[in-house]
C-alpha cells in the first residue's frame, strides 16, 4: 500500500470532503441563525456581523442556508449513490456470473436506462408525482444503477479468468459462492472509487434539479435553489450567487479529487504510470 501523503489529490480532496461533512454535521446542532426565519428588515444585507455572508431577499442568513444546504446535498448523494451501488452491483455480479441471455438482458436494460438522464427522469416523475426531494433521489439513484452495473460486470469478467477463480471452481464451488467469496471482495476498491465520483455527480444533479424547481422544495434550503433565487439579483447582490456556486464547485471538486486519489492509492499500477 502506497502512503497517502504521496497523493496530493487525495489529501486535497479529503480536506474538501471533510469540510463538506463537517458543515453538514454542524448544521444539525448549530447555525448562526435559523435558516427558516425571515426578517424583511434585514434583506440583502452585505457580509458583516451578525450576518457573516449577508442575507438573502427574505432576510435569511446566507451562511445558515449554506450549512443546511450541505446537509441536504449529502443526504441526496448518500441515498442516491446507495441505491445505484446496491442495485447496480448486484445486477453486474449476476450478469458476470450467469452470462448468456441473463447478461444480455441486464446490459440492454442498462443501455435503455442511460437514455434517461437524472434530470429528464426527474422531469417525468415530477409530471406524475409532483416535485420533491424524494423524486430527485429516486431519479438520481436510477441513473446510477447502470453505471455501477457496467463497472461491476466489466471488473468481474476480468476476474473470472484469473487463477484463483479457476482454483475455486476446481474445488467444487459454484458461481454464487465464487462471486460472494472471491469476485466481490476484489472489486470493492473499484466500487469505492466510483461511488466517490458518483457522489459528486449526485450533488451536482441535485443542485441542477433544485435550480429548476424539481428538487428540494421550500422551506428546506438547497444550494441549487439559492442560485435560482439569486439569478434575478446578479447586479444588485452578486454574492448571493457566488456563495452557493462556490459551495457546489468546492464539493464537486473535492469529491472528484478524492476519487482520483483513492484510485491511485488502491491501484499502485496507475501511480507508476504518472
């Protein structure tokens, strides 16, 4: 195992990600002001005490909105990526172990799902069930399933020809036993790296859906809706768009750097080529 300090991207990504998680955890126990409290007398105040990042058009504290928005972004990311990871990995393992028509059906279903991105799926679900964070999570989760299914299937297919799998077959183990005991443990590092990358994509997708009014609904704060509310005030109060935009950029950048660093750390062969 290569020492983590030899991977600057891992350290930087982990730092950004820890700040994101810390902000979300902090919002559960403390915020400078209530993110739901409106005070029109203090609307559009510039940064300064007691509103360190200023206030929005409703007089709410921007810093408090950012902290609670981090919590909602992580919630959507964890559940959506969890759906894709669990279902997609299971389908990929089944496709790799069974081959034949089973593999063909699963892969063609994955291709079909790719035709409906998260935003398009959310729009369709919104038309039927109405906007909301639950529909956003389901749409993003469904979009993640074929990604994990393809990666799992490809990684598992490469392992089925390895000597330790042939030895397990020679010992009389069946496809299910080999998959659980040998294939899955060996592809976990790949799944961890991909989950980190999909987490960043989920946060970006949630922000986009909230910006369109399809994601997190008022009064719950959301980085995407903060951007949407600020677009009509770009010349009057440009910082209202800068703060949530910066939060989204740092979160996505940090998670992508973390995934890149983990890939180098968990696969030393990649590090030797750099």
